[in-house]
């Protein structure tokens, strides 16, 4: 099961994931989140992986799909608070990492 907590604050969409992001749950990102990013031309996304228990290749692909949408929107995407459970599995995700959500405001230069 995957829960997504979404918060839009000062031009940044914070996506906090809780649970497992895998073949069975990645549709939530691909079918619900990513179309919203396209439709509303959201430029800045921060994924928070603090409560993410597991991720597989389908989950990684969903994150990468978000990356391509944000790139088309001329924005930036970041990952933060990556826990030890998923750190090794997301090495192939070539996204910039930041310490926490607060750092996103300075890094994304939308403060």
C-alpha cells in the first residue's frame, strides 16, 4: 500500500510517500500525480522518502516519469530524507538530493 501526502507551498509541490512504491502502487504516481503536474504546469517537486518502506523498478520508473514531466515544465525536482531502507535501491535515480524539505526553498530558488 502507498500513501501520498501532497502539499503545495510557495510554488513547490511536496510529495511525501509512505509505504511501498512498487508495481502494484506506482499507478498512483503515473495515473494521478503526473497528469496533474502536466495539466497545471507545476515546475518544482520535492519527493520525501522518509516513510517509504520499499521501492522496486516500477516505482523508480514512476519517479523518473515525474522527472521528465518536470523537465518539460522547465522546472526542478529533488529527493530528500532518503531512509536507509531504500537508499541502495534508488542509486540509479539520478536526481539531485537535498537534506530536508526546508532546504528545498533555498535550493529551488522560489523563496
